[in-house]
């Protein structure tokens, strides 16, 4: 009974953060990170209209927006769900977007007429952000995501093998030798 009470408090606290802090974060998060990756593409408040522009192109759900922004920057910027979903909630509160019929339980959003009018007023800023993103995509190093994926695969393979018991010292030596050989081959390439 006592644990249930703490769980309820925790849920209320998370809902409160999402409803208030999360939405403020949709505006204020850019200022805190201006020197970071996000600062190269977005100025204060631009994310709202960039997201609105993507939804105006075609109805989208949160994950599609995250992926689209990552693709448009060549992987240089991938907004977190903690940025995208509060931004969607804010746009919905403002009447700029509304839920549309979605597939697979995901909430799909479409732009409203009010949203399209607001977008027209901010189109120059949105176009400038998209131009910066296209520039970043052209200069993006497309090998990084591939290398990160390969490293993740290596880590997963190691974790799976090491979790299967028993493992002999000879097997450990063989795994270590393979990793060391690979490191030497990479250095020489």
C-alpha cells in the first residue's frame, strides 16, 4: 500500500513536468543549448514552426518528425522525444495542429487552417532553418552512423556471449585476441 502511494506521487510529478516544464522546454530549451548542435539550426522558438512546416507537408507522428529532422541534417541533429512531444502538445494547444486518424495506435497530426496561416507569417524563418539543415546534411559525415551501428553490434555480441555460461579462459583469450587484431587492422587501414 505504501509503495503504491509513492508510485502515484511519482506519476503526478511526471505529468506535471510534462504539462508545464515540458512545454516551457519547447521554447526555452533552445537557449540553453544554443552553443551545442541545436544552436546551428534553430534559434529561440523556431522548432515550433519547423515542426509545423513538416506536418503541413504531410500528416506525421512524433517518431516520423524525429527521423525527418535527423535525415534533413544528415544525422547532425536528432531531437529527443522530450523535445518533440511537448512541442506537439504546444502546437495542439495553440490550435495549429490536430490529431488525425493514425495507424498502429500512433497519434498522427495534421495542420489546421490556423496553423497554415501562422506558418505563412513565419515562412522566411522556417526556410532559413531548412537551408541551414540542408547545408549541414551536405557536409555531414555519413560514415559515423554506420560505425556507431557496427560498434553497437560488437557490444551486443560481446554481451550475449559473455552472458552465456560457462565460458572458458581459452574462449576469453580468443575473443580478446579477435578484438585486439581488429584494433590493429583499423589502425593500419
